[in-house]
C-alpha cells in the first residue's frame, strides 16, 4: 500500500470507474437494491466501492482499504472504510443477493451499450455475408484457492463468457 499522498497504486481504476459511471452502476444499485437500516444507505456508492476494490485486486474486506491509501482520496471521493463495506455485505439476505444479481444483469447490458463492443451485429449483415446473430457461451468453474502455506483451501466460483459474431470476432469476460 502507498502512504504517500502524491502516489496512487491503482491509476487504472480511473477509466474502469468512468466506464462504470457511464453505464449507471451506482444508479442501478440505488434503484434495485433495498438493504434495510443505515447499513443499506447509499447502496450505489457502496457497490461501486466494492467493484472498484475488486478491480484493483482486493480479495477480502480488509483489502478494500487500498481505496483509501495514498493519493487515492484525491482521485475517488466516497470510498468507504472496509468495516462499513463489511457491515453492508453482512446485512444481505438471499433476497438482497437476488437484487444484486439483477443489478449485475442490467449493468452488463448497459456496459455493452456504452462500450459498443457489439455494434454491427445485424447491421448490413447481408452485404457482408454475415448472419444476424451472436453466439454467447457462458461457463462456470470452481478454482481451488490455497491459504497461507497451503494449510487451508477453498473453492472460488468464477464465470467466463465468450460472445462472438461473424462480423465482430470475439469478446471475453470473466468474473
């Protein structure tokens, strides 16, 4: 972690969070996530903080502190403390997980529209000899993860998706 206020450890978050903002992540979470009590307040900002931390490499609640180190506060306002994010997540029920899943689905659609990765599908397909459809292949996997000195292990569940079309090639996404 960087403690110098003039240094940032994850400058790549700037374009990633700008894209998330353009796709409406915060608004989607605020609209569709209804976590009760004060722990659910500002759900959009908390979800955005969690996404930012994961993009920057955080793999635990404690690692979310990287959003508040060094010069990160100059770049990102509204980054929550790890304890606040942990309290937010611990207040989730199964229903809240379903709500967050709905946010993720809508966000993925919004990202596709904002990033314009798939423009041209169905546009001028006849002239190009291309079919007017795209293929989506989604696979899930369990990855074995080992703790300190391989004394503990657990499974991390991930997903990989490949979208391809005759006129645009392939795009790969994973979580």
